[in-house]
C-alpha cells in the first residue's frame, strides 16, 4: 500500500473520518488501521511484527520488576538477540551464504551453500531498531516500561512511520499517543500544517524523485555501456532522487501525524548544504545517525579512549550502518567509506591544519557525498570497479530535458529555502495566498511532468 497509491489515499480519508468520532477509542482505531496497512503487504509480516512487539513488551516489564543486574542484562540480551536474529535471518541470510561461498572459492573448495531466497518484510530494519531502543532504554533506566500493550503496539506499529521511519524513541512518541487518546477534537492549525507537509512530500516524490528515476535506472542497470560523464550525471540525479524520495516519504509521514497533533522527528535538515561530512550526518537520516551514536558508537567507547579507538569506533559504527541499509558488498563498502571520511575529518580537525575556505569545504563535502551515492547505487562489485577503469569511446547518454529542468527547480528551491531558514523565516510563516501560489505552481509542474508509473519508495527495500 504505497503512500502515492489511490488505495492508500482512500484508506487515509476513511481513517480521518473515523478518528473524528469521539465515541471511538483512538488508540484502538490506530492499531486496527496499522494492522490493515501492514498486513496488506503480506499477512505474515504482521505476525512477525506482532511477535517482536510481544517479546519486547514482556522483556521490558520483567526488567522493570527486578533490580538484579545480572537478570536485567540477561533480559535485554534476550531482546537484542531475538530482534537481531529475526532481522539477520530475513535480511542477511543470502549475504552470509555469498560470503561463505566466496571464501570457499578462495581455497578452491567446490562446495556451494544454497542462497536463502527470502522475502524481506518491509520496514523490518526500522521497527527493529525502534523496539530495541525501547528495551535498551528500559535497561538503562532512562524510561519506565509501558504496562499497557495497546499503547506499546501503537508506538511500534504507528502506520505513518512504520515502513521507513523516522525511527522514534518511546520517550518522544508514546506520550503524544497517550494524549491523543484523551483528545476530543483536532486543531485546525495542525490539520492545515499537516496537509501542507503531505502535499510537500507528494511533490518531492512524484514530481522530482519519480521523474529522475528512469534516467538513473537506465544508466545504472547497464553501466558498462556508458562513459564516465554519463555515470557522473546519473549519480548526480540519483543524489537528488534519493533525497527527494526519502525526505518526501518523511514529509508525508510527518504530515499525517501532524494532522493528529503528533510531532514526528524531522529526519532531514538540508543535508547537501553540510559544511563537512560530520555535519552531513547531523542533517541526513537524523534518527538513524542519532540511534547509531547512542546505541552503538558511545557504548563502543566513542571518543573516550584516544584517537585510534575513536577512529575504530567510527568505522565500525558506519560499517554496521551500511549493513543496516542492505545485505550486499556495496553497502559494506559504503559504510566503510563514510567511516573513513568521518575519521579523516576528525583527524584534520584535531590537528588544526590550514583553515579551508567555506566554499571549498562545501565542494569537498558534496563531492565526497556524491561519490558515496555512486557506491550506494551500483548493483555489483564489478560495476563499482568500472569507474576506475579506462574505457574510451563509449557513448554518452544525456538526461531527458524535463529531468534537467526539474533538477534545476529542485536545487533552486533548496537554495531559497535554506536562505530563508538562515533568516529564521519558515515556509509556514508566508501568508495563505503566497503558499497557495507556490503549491499551484508545483501542481502545474506535476501535471506537465507526470512520471510514467507509480514507483515504490527507495527506502522500502531496507
């Protein structure tokens, strides 16, 4: 059930009609609609989600009821092992088989382990990290365990952010859901702001991301056929495609929640205006980067034991962050690349070398990010090596004129928005007619640049 599909729009309208009824238990209604939404993908996925939720709910309650540290450690370990085992089985079974087979091949051992061809449950990486953060926080005594299963299930399965985040902490989302249970009506300002966010998300996804996709796919599915300039341009388009696609999903999710008076985390903050690679990870997929910092980097030791340990922790954290995205070699390399980039930046900053001018710093950062998206997007290791090989006299494939025009519009819009942000002027502060004119212009863009077909969000595969 894609956010951009007519069936989801019908589903959403029905949800808002019913939730306005003051006689209906709002938490019960959200849980029912979340089950319908997730079960529509595959009923088995819903059983898996329910199992994970039940395990973590009871583990947290048991931890709350004991002060014995050994028992608390055992319980949180049960939660972590259960969650990672399920995630690993469905997501990494094929990669593990491939690594074993490749390793055996190095020793000329002709024995192949069969690949596990499993369907990856949508959203499993997101809700697994969300439930793990809950049990770990209960273990650390940062929060109290929730004693009502309906509330906890609502926190885990809240359908706007279930499939692709933001990855919410229980301390942020659950209190808002509980207030919703007591709320008799919804404020008009929340609804208007929510609808504007939803429209903004649809614009990013349908007008920009889906129109960049055909060109990007045509190049990356046959990299060996094109020259480096074509590959560079396709990577540039993918850079903005993945941003429009993922932040578009986040805007729609936040907009739906805002209509209910719930504030989900802002997952993006103009990431391509980052002044360095550390700044980029404070702006891109913010809820994942903070999760990795709080539950992996800091427990590993962070920067508390000298620079060498810090560099090791950064690289290990980012490698695991790469693996979170997908079970293939290119994601391991992508994570390693970002870990090395972060380590180099930390080293440069600590040595206080000559100060790099801001413009040069922005260019270096964007170039670093751009190459990382090439690593992210390639479909095999051979494709990754192609960029390093000399391949003369290959054809150039120019992007479609409408895609070039839309890329110009998107970059210009980002520049203008970022300028207003620095002046502390938000889009919502514009008067109604100005906002209406902007949305009307973008609506015209949509009519003139409709993508050939509905396309799934990129992060649904993670």
